């Protein structure tokens, strides 16, 4: 299992129509095959500069790679992410086995 997470700050004012449009577009990523447990999250802690997060899981590295290369994801990154996101932190986790 892989948990893909990204925390981000947008170029738009809080509560703006542009902010909502971005989040609506981001939620469409949940429809890409292999995406499980998709969440669009709002940051509530002042401990970091990010305002939102996306979290999703994949059953395997193969499914994660398919998502990364899926045309809908590639288009989202190119046309939506790059033009709307001011800064971000991406972290991919897998369960830690002792």
C-alpha cells in the first residue's frame, strides 16, 4: 500500500471562486483508476504554511505509477496544478515494518 499525500498553498485568496474551482478540479482525481480513500483536506494548524492537502492510497507501486502517468493526472498537473499552486510538499508513505 502507498499513501500519496501533498500539502499545498494556492495563489488565490481564501474563499475565492478560483480557490473553489481548483479544489473542484482536484477532486476529479479520485475517479482515476486505482485511487482509493481519496480526501481533499483543509489545514487547521498554524504550524506550517500550507492551507490544503490531498491524500489518497494505492494498492501497489504499479497502481501508483499508473495514476502518475494517467492522462487525466498529467493534464491536471500541467493545466491546473502548475498555474494555481504557490508552494507544496509531497510525501509518499508505505507502512513501516519492524
